[in-house]
C-alpha cells in the first residue's frame, strides 16, 4: 500500500513547493496572471555575474499589444551603484523590476547584466543573482527562522542570525519565547509591516545577491519605524547594484542617478542636486513632498 502512496506524497511535496513559490512571487509582483511562455532555450547558458552592471537598451514593452507601457527605455546602472526610479502611479516603475526578473520578455530592445542578454540565459541563474525587498512581504506559515532562510538553500543557523542582525530584527526574535522557532504567518504570530519588511531584508542579506531591487512601501509608517527601515535598506544596498523604486524622495537623495518616469518614458534624469537645480518635474515633486511633511509635522 505504501508503494501506492509514495507518488502521492511526492506530488504533495511538489505541489507545496510550487504553491509556496507562487505565493512569494505573487506577493512580490502581484503576478497572478504571469504568462507561461517564458521558456529557456534548451542550451541556454548560466548567467555569470562577476560585477553586477545592469543595462536597459532601448526597451519597449506592453503587457498586451494594444497598450505600450515602456517606450525606448535606456538605463545604465554601473556595478555597485544605486539607481532610483520615481514617477506617478502607473508610470511603469514596477514593470521595470518585473522585466529585470524576466517575468516577461521585452517587446524590443535588450536587458543586459554584465554584458549578457537576460533573455538568453537560464532563468534560474538570473533569478539567483537578483534579490528583492517587496512593498509587502507575505510570510510562509512556518518559523521565522525558515522565513529568513528561504533566501538561500542550506543556510546555517549562524548565517541566518547574522542576516537577522544586519536587518535589525535579531533582538526582536530573541525576545520571543520560542526565538527563531516562533511560528509566524496567517496561523502564527502576526508581524507588523516594519517587522515583515525586516524579514525580507534579512532574506535578501542572506541571499547576498549582486543586484538588489528595493520596492519602497507606499503606506505611511510612523517616522521611527520608517527611519529604522531606511537604515536597514541602506545597509542592504551597500556594495551592490541597487534599483530603488521610491515613493518618498527623502530616501533617495544619495542615489547615483534618479530617473523620473512618466508614461513609460524618462522625463528627467540626474542626481538629486542636478534635478533640483533644473527646477522641473522632480523639483516640483520634491517641493510638494516637503510641504506634505511640514503639514504632517505640524499636526
Ligand atoms: P505604482 O507606483 O502605482 O506602483 P508603477 O509605476 O509601478 O505604479 P506599474 O505597476 O509598472 O506602475 O504599471 C504600469 C502600467 O501597467 C499600469 O497602467 C498598470 O495598470 C499596467 N499593468 C501592470 N501590470 C499589468 C498586467 N499584469 N497586465 C496588464 N497591465 C498591467
């Protein structure tokens, strides 16, 4: 009888693995309707990332033929630098992250990592080199240790704890009765938005990818939590190529380049200082956010 059940058991494991993978991806990019046609060429080589330079060359993209989302996008992100993408809702910011992960293929143009076209390499090898801290992290119904370790197969407890320290969540975990074995998620301890984001940062630190995408949360956090999270994100961005999808301009003042995206095109680009001096769209957004902050502070 056991012989009969073993395949079922195996299928169950596969199903659970796929299901968990899906939850994670959906959570990352709200990708419920990801097309299935992204397949590797049978002889596709592995991506090699000695440096982590990212380039978008004249990229056009639309989710469907009727509506183009990105138009002639050129980005050059030298290894180890930080690019910030800002712009109104719907401009195509998250779409750029989805294309870099190759959840979709570009309509025309190319995306290169260290000179290799990402459409021509094994998808697994591409995704292994990119970390993401999403806006809203969904936790698995498992221990908090497992949730961090998910960043890398075979991580040791010492490595998990080092990542948790880097993400400023170790002390919190140690204050829990069951420490790293505390169950979290829907059926366990509910974590706050800030705590969940720190788990995501710990995951990214453990994965230690050369390329990191930070999707900043839009929701308002209290200013202390916000400052703590910002310090954590800055820590995660150190020494790697980082793309920040930013909603609060105050967090990207130090970016090497800021790109203002509007209806899928780059409306302005430059450093914070240069863009302020230009007195265009970015300067306008900056002034508006300063006003909003002043009003909040006066409340
Ligand atoms: P926000 O700041 O609100 O997150 P964004 O700049 O990141 O916005 P995107 O998520 O990149 O914007 O979306 C760009 C456009 O593409 C939007 O008009 C959106 O409706 C559309 N879009 C996003 N995902 C899909 C999808 N899976 N299928 C069809 N259209 C989509």
